[in-house]
């Protein structure tokens, strides 16, 4: 297929929440305790690490274990306590400069906490039986570790992946090898709330796309995006999709062309991973649509199908939506942009 230009729309996206009826969740009680683990961790006495870790365990009884063995990835049965001490001391030494930068950038996270709390209010509204996390824990882990974790009772945020897209570590050769620019452009702190709620959506609706035809994978991704849209109605769609403003506007401007490409090239029912990955994986662009296009463009088409189906079935709850066979949604939506 010929590459096509991605035109900049003048009017704001039809996907904005303007005109949408947003439920009032202000009365829903959410108890979320903020804990700054990185402050406590980087303040420990490195001459008495074992003692310090025991004290830290009192404040973070479950998270400290997650941090040591899952985030720092120390062996679950280290040769000796001194081995843990050495690894912890080495990590603190290596990451103190990053922690110093994070102290300034994240001196006040009250706005982030407020946004996450509001997202959790919507989670409770739409998924009343879901057990909400009760703590929001910030930490600093290795650069190649997690940015977001959901534990038994907490949302944990790895600040090392939210230092801003221009942060020197991301721009280094090693940083670029781990996180090319199309990924690190989403390493701003404005992504923290949406990624926290995305983590919860993934917990509610785990990925089960293996072996599905492309169109069903699109719709499953579209369901996630549609749910995220309801849980974070005030959040820009660029943050929810991971697309730039120009890329998202280009998707809407070329919605028909995108869909026609899938139909005319008989891609909708392909189950070949070597084919579907081009449209369902993160990437700098979708090759056939040119360098102005976003990667993971399949989620956009799936999102539009789900929105059309839900417009016809507005009594269906989000919980019910997630249980409906994507094939049924595709057949009933009769999507034709």
C-alpha cells in the first residue's frame, strides 16, 4: 500500500470527553496512603545495612521483599546476608545521582496522588467488587526494571522511568539501547497516573490474545482503551494511547484509509504472529503507513469498533463489555468508517 500523509486536524479530537456524561464519583471513598520508599531506602546507614533493612521492613513489610528480590532481582536464597548487603550498597552508590535528581523533580507528588485517587474512584464505581490498592508507593529501581507494579495492596511507581524524556540517562548510549526515543518520549511524570490505572485495567482484564485473529486482538486492545477512557475521563487521549497529538489526529483523519488497508489486504482474520505484530506491538511507526504514523495502530481501530458497538449497547456495563466475545462485537458493530 502507498504511504499516505497524516494531516493535522484543526478541531480537537472527537474522542475528547466533551459532551460525554461523566458520573459523579466525588462521594466514593478511596483510602490511598502515599509512601516515599526511595526517600527511606536511600537514607539507610550503608555501614549497617542489615540493621537498616530490618528497620525498613517494619514500615514496608511486604514491599521491601518485592523490592529486594523482584526489582533489584537478588537471588531468593542469597549465599549470605553479606551478599545482600553488598548488592544493596552497590545499588545505592550507583543510583544516588538519579535519586538526587528525583528529589527535585518529585519533591511534591500531591497532584499525581490526587489524579490516581480519582482514577480509583472510577474503578470502584464501575468495578465495585474489585479490591483497590490502599497504598501508592514511589521507589527508584534499576533503569532496566519496572515502572509500575501492582502488589497485594499497593500501586508501586518506579520513578527511574519517569524522569522526563530528555533525562541524560535515557539519552546515553546504554539508555537508548534499552529505551529508544519512541519509548522514552513517554517517560514524563504526566504518564504516572494513567500507567497506574492501566496496570489495574490489566489486572481486571488480563491479556489473552494468543492465537486470536488480528481483528479480535484489535478489539481486545480497544476494550482496554475504552475502559481506560471511562476510568480517566479528564486525561488526554494522547497519554492513554501513547500517541503524540499529531499521530492521534492523523489516525482520525485517516480512519477510513487505515481500515480499508486491513480489509483489502485480508489481514483481519490473520493469526500469523509475524503479521499481527506489525499492528499490535509498540514501535516507532507502523511501517506501511509511513513515519508520521504511530506504532500499535491496531488499538486505535479496535477502540473505534468498541466505541461504535457501545454506542448501540449503552446499557452494557464495563464489566459485561470485558466478557463479550470480540468476534460478537466485530460482527454487531458493522464498523465502516
